[in-house]
């Protein structure tokens, strides 16, 4: 069996003024699902969460009953087509050769099974007559939001707490979701800076404390770039939108390898509006982080 590839490095921060946009790029199906050398520890954590905190990481409304099996079929077809060494299917039995597990697909909720096969989390978005609505998810690695507070809400309400979303992005996102055609796959990157590397983070927005532990001496090892690689595609039969979220967490000391990256991140942090700094809980350690980046050659800007 071939070895898993090294985890990809995504650096979506850019110097210059703050801009909120969808920034979608089209992708091929072969690049849709990420399996890498973080697979085994991440799948172990997913198994733990599904066993110990199932109500926090899985939810499904009846409106998604037809879409969940289609989502699983789409994911399994992609896995067995593009990664046959690692995932295979024999009738109703799906086998994970990386973890030595097998499941009868009829014995487990389809979306939960998808969450046991992939490093991605999965959300279903469906038009229920009130615009795009969040109807189901297996969400083991939330970036500081709680599934049970969002399920069953329109997308505009799901993103309600995000500063500037309602004015700058809500209409564009709803329009994209309405007009997305089956067969098109797209991805985007979303990034934040956190003082905690844990993958399961259902809380932590609007935090005003915790900055004292971050100093100019330790910011490189105590602050983490958390990147969500988000993917979207429409399921052809039910019309649901399948939204994938793969989380990558990098300590800054690993990725800031010289003045150029240090300067780009420092510029991006300085450009974040106060509302975003507060929402993402960056403000408590902002100054220590900037001083550390200056020590890496970013300059004082």
C-alpha cells in the first residue's frame, strides 16, 4: 500500500488592506478529498469524538434524509476511484485499509460514515423555501462554533455573528448556492490565528483573556495558523450542496521561515479591523505576535 503524502501547507494570508470575499477556485475531483500523513491521528480523534460527544459533532434534520445517502455515495465513489489503495467497497461493505475498519453502509448514518472515512467534516445545505439552509453535518473539528446552535438555520443566520458578513458577503453566498451547477467543484481557504492547536474547538470566539500566556519569546510555538480548506459541490439528484471543511493547524514557528512570510503575516494582522480581531479572539495576543514577527524580520510597519 502506498504511503500517505505529506500534509499540504496553505498560507492564505496576504499583505495589504483587509478584504472579505468568497475567493473560490475551481478544482478537479481528483483534488477534492485530502488524505495525508495526518490521517491516522485525525481519524482517531474523530472516532473518539463520535463515541464520547456524538450530540456535539453530528446532527441531521429530516429534510436531509435523501441527501445524506447521496452525499456518502458521492464521497465513497471519489475515494474508491482516486484512492483505491486506501478505501474500497465490496457491495454494501466499505473498507478503510488505513485504519483496518469496515462498515456495512446500511448500519450507520451515511453522513456519520462519511466522517469516519475522511479528514474533512461535512455539512449539507439545502433550499427549503427560505433560502439555503443548514440541514445536516458531521462536524468533529469546528473552528469555534457549535453545531447545535447553527443546525436548521439559513446561511445568513449561521454566519450572523461574523462581522461584516451580512453587508458584504451574505447576498453573494446565497446567490452562489442557488446557482451552483452539479459537476462543478470549488474550494476556498479561510484562516485564523489561535492560541490553541486542538482540532475540536466549539467555543472561543470573542475571548478577551488568555493573552498573558503569549509572549514575544514564545509566540512562535504558542500561536497557530488554523486554515480551513472549504469545498463545495452540488449533489445532482437531491440538489443539496455538500460543503466540506478540512482543518490544518500549523505552529507559526514551522511556517514563518524568513522575513517575507513574517512581513506578509504582520501586514495581514495589522490590517484586520478591530471587529474581526475581537471576534476571532486575536486581540489579547496581537502585540506579542507582531513583536515576534518583527523579530523574524517583518519590520515594524
